[in-house]
């Protein structure tokens, strides 16, 4: 079972969850979600653009855990910015999930070229006021986007879900989130596309701690106060990715991982992504 972090509205969110981007068809995803819950996961992250909300919903129904003990996140996609489009997109997500509410609803990208993310955020405030999303947040927002929300709206995001891993540590953005009561959550925390799993420093640490490289990296995240949603479809790795709370990295070893930062981003640039 994973530890939790308190959001700025007092609700608790698991520190470790299951990411489901590109996780397969609805049948395989339903099995994956049910297996993850059996392994101890309580946070399941999806999004409208993943095209798998129905599979996630089926997996939740198949899991042997009460709905109130699960934390379900989904996101509004870039083509549904603006109040009316966002409200409609949210209702469609609920229908696909087969749920009455979600625990966290996120604006997936700011899409500054459309200049509608403030209006979209205000739609999320309406959804939260109705109780259909227990918490609301953003994904891939930069400091400037967050500052504009703070200036023009009345609600601070509970979460900012961003690309974050030892090669892209996002120190300034994490600091801004922390000062403003926003939990930073990492997508792609293992950064396999950049070869993180072959890094010499991490390989040495894995041997010394008798843990996998993935566990060293994920432990660095949670020990840094960063929530994570690693992806895997392998049952053994499901168990491995959540077994992070029975060891601690030494301060000097945390610093070694911090020093790996190279500002390497493999996802889109949030300032221009449309």
C-alpha cells in the first residue's frame, strides 16, 4: 500500500499511482487496473485523450475495493478548452468511466495558443463546486500559467502533473508549486525514452541498495515529495513500482541523483504545445 499526501483542500491523494497512457485496449486495461488494485494501488490515472476511460472504469468495477477507497484522475483534452466544451467533455468522461464523480480532474495542457485555459479552469471550479470532482488541478502548467490562474481565478490547483525525472528535475517549478500549496505529480518518472535505466550512477546505487534502478528512481521522487504515476503492464513490475516505503536513500545519494539533471525533456514544450 502507498503513503498519501494532503492536497490543499484537505483531501488525501496516494503518492504512487498507476499511469495508463498507451496501456492497451479496454479488455487488457480493465485486467491491468484490477490487478494493480489487488497489488495495492489506489490511484488510477487516465485522460480523455488516452481513449481508455471505459477500460479504466471496467477495471474499477472489477476491483475488490470500495469506490471511496480509490482515487481516480482524468483530464480534459486540448480540443475541449472553454467553459461549455469543458463541461461537456467532463460529462462524457464520467459516462465512459461509469462513475458519479472523479477524485481529481485536470486541465491536460495549457495550450497558450488558444488562450482559453483560464476559462477552462473556471469550468473546473464549477465542476468542483457541484462535487463531481473532489479536487481539481492542472497538468503541464509552467510558472507563468499558474501565476495567471492565481491572478484571475479564485482556486489554487491541488495538483500540477508534469514531466519530471532525474534528467528533468524541474526545481524552479517544483519550488513554485510547493510555495503555493500545489502538489507536484510526475508523469514519465522513469524516463525510459532517454535511457535512464542504463545510467551508471543509478546502476551503482541500485547495486548498493539491492534494489532495481526503477525503485531507486521512484524512491528519489517520493523522498523529494513528488507524487508519481509510473506505467507498466507487467504484474511483477506493478509490485516493484509500489514497494518504495521500506527503504530510504541517504542524503548524499539523493544529491547524486539531483545532479543528473540535464533539462532533457522528451514530451512537448508546454509553452507551445497545441
